[in-house]
């Protein structure tokens, strides 16, 4: 698969399937606001989970979580705060998760790592 957007869509679909298999409910995909974007917003029981997805294709030696910078972390926090204030509009438990995926050249998952409460 050569198209970057197509790859991202495939990875996020696989991650949504993974989250649902773990009993989570996906609330929103690709939430955007003036502060940036979060890949997936899901519910895990009574907790709202902001999920950042990082992937690498056909390169298992690269660790995708290495690409979460301090600036990306700040943007994720601002996006989540915007969502909570403008969409949810009430107090709710929330957390940030990171899911990293390594895939082969045709889109099969070589590895998936779910890091909960990363910040």
C-alpha cells in the first residue's frame, strides 16, 4: 500500500477493532479543533480515552512511540481539554493512551502495543 492516507485509515481501523475487542466503545475518530487532532476518542467503562496512534510499515526496528514529542503531548492535552469543555461539557474521568503498530508491506499487523495513561 503506497498511499499515506490509505495507510493511516487502515491502521486506525485496525486499532478501532482492537479497542472494541477489549470492550471499549469508539466515540469519535479524528477529532479536530484549532489546537490539533486526536486520532480516536473511546469510552472504557466510565472513562473517556484519548488515543494517539503511531505506526510504522515494514520496519520493526523503529519504535513508533519514539515519535511522540513534547509538543505533540501539549497539543493532545489541549485537544482533549477542548473536547471535554465544548463537547462533553461536564466532569468525566479521562486518560491518554498510545497505541503503536508495526505492519508488514501489505497491512498485516506484526505487533501492536497499547500503553495506557501515558500522561
